[in-house]
């Protein structure tokens, strides 16, 4: 608390703007955004569109400024089709009055136009997945003259990649949420970054004090998060069901709705759970399955904090957060057999006191306090390097 107060006092003379992409749900990026805003109580907030008043839990009141896209009717349903307009929208913000701009970006927020005497620090959750390494997973149809719209789509993605690279020049300091994302930023933008892991509420989940003694047959696997195609949640659910494993499915997204219709009689569903429901959901499971490569992955750490074994790929962000045979079990992301074997191994493994101690030690590395220490230190160091401050 003292560190936070000292930081606020050291930066209160600055005019600060915080920029984010969009806000329709409270995911990992929004949880990081909350902590950044809490460090700058007088900062103004800029975003493309969304409902920040419904998504964010903030300690202070901020002035929120949405882009012109927010005025489009039914924007929540159609915004994915407006991707080519995102760069125009993010560049339309007038930030000339600010000394310090901090962007929180997994799409275009890092592409703001800072003033000549302003400092731009970008926290990158991920480079645009659909424009870079995940393009072929999001857009599975092969371009051909029989599919002119697909050719147009690929052309627009090419233009978007060019903008993404050129806009990265406007960043004075690049911060990434994992070594995995840092590697991709180096590859795509040619820029080195400082890794600062996102924070998790290590004291929010209190149900890890009891040791699991349920029979193996009654132990359940939890699938929790954003149910989008690249996260492979629906595929993982089908695999578990085919092998007679009891499942709890929670989170949000179109694929979760589809799953709730197909497996409504065999799976326990929690759609769009509230914050106070999450500990209850975790308490019902023995294992969390996180099936796809993720940029970082806050949910697996929250599960570890709740005393669950985590089964996740030995790649991407979870390679940095899941300790194999200590806090969870890792598998090869491309192999369903490897994933299933890891799940079965976790279900057979009791949860003992020393396992809980190992989990507690691991999650403490990712506490809110550690995030505040590392983030404020990096901001102050960057400010100090700039003679204009």
C-alpha cells in the first residue's frame, strides 16, 4: 500500500491517459487494466467501444472516452466485421494534452498517436492473433478466385500487419505479459520488451485449505474461460465426454452456448458467472483443463490458487506458470492423446498438504503486490530516462 501511495505522489504532476481496445467482458486484459488505472487515480481512459462501467472494478472515478465506433448500433454483435476500421478509430483520439500515455493492447490500442513531448508505454497482452500467428486458425478457408471475399479479407489483413508494424515505432517502452509474447513482439515488431506478469488475486480464492479426498470416479474436470475457437474448449469438452469424465463448463462465448445445448444433460454449466460465483465453481472441481496455447493465462493461476491441478500445454504462457508434476501436468498441445493422459494422471493424483504449499508458493510470484512493484518500477525508470520529464 505504501509503495502504491508513493508512486501516486511521484506521478501526480503528470497528465495521464490510459488506452484499451474494447470492453464487453472482464477477462485477463481487463484485470490488468484495472490495476493500471488504480495506480493512476486521475488518469483519463480511452477505448474503442464497450461497457467499462459494467466490466471494470475500479477504486477511483475516471473520465471515459469512446471512439466514434461506439455510436454504431448493435456494435457488440458486429464489431468483428469492423476490424479494418480499428486503426482509424484508435488514431482518432486527441492525446496532445497528455505527458504519459499507457496503452493496454491485444489489438490496436498500442497504435495511438502520442504527442511529440509525450511518453508512450505499451503493455502488450498479445500481438493481434488473427493478423499474425493465428490467422489460419481464425480464417480456415483458402483464398481462391472462387472466394473473392476471402481474397479481400487476406488483403485487408496484409494492410493491417503493415499498420501494426509501423505503429509500433510510436512506442517508447514495450512491456509484455510473458516471455512467449515477448518473443512474438521481437519477431513481428523487431522490438525488445520487459516482461511483467499479470496480477492475480492470490487471496481471493480461499477454498484451497481443504485437501481433496473424493474418490477418483467423482472427481471433476473444469473447463473455464473464453470459449472461442482458438482456445479449443469445445473440442476438449467432446474429448472428455467421449471418455466418460465428469465435466464442469464455465465462462462465456458462443462455443459455450453451443456446448450447453449439446451437452445440457451431462455437463454442469456456468455461463457468464459473477465474480463471487467463481470460488464456488473452482471448489467443485479437482482439475482445470486449459487446452490451448495461451499468451499468458490468468485462469490457470487462479485455479492453482484455488487448489486445483492444472492440465495445460507445455508451450506458450502456461509453460511459464504451470510446474509439471508440482502444480499441474503439461502435455503436447497438438496431441489429444497427450492431453487426455495428463487429465487422467491429474484425476488419479490426490491433493496433499505439501501440494497446496507448492501451489501457494507458485501463485505468490504473480500477486497484485508483485505486479505493482514491477510495473511502477518500470514506469519510473522510463520516466527518469526521458529528460523531458
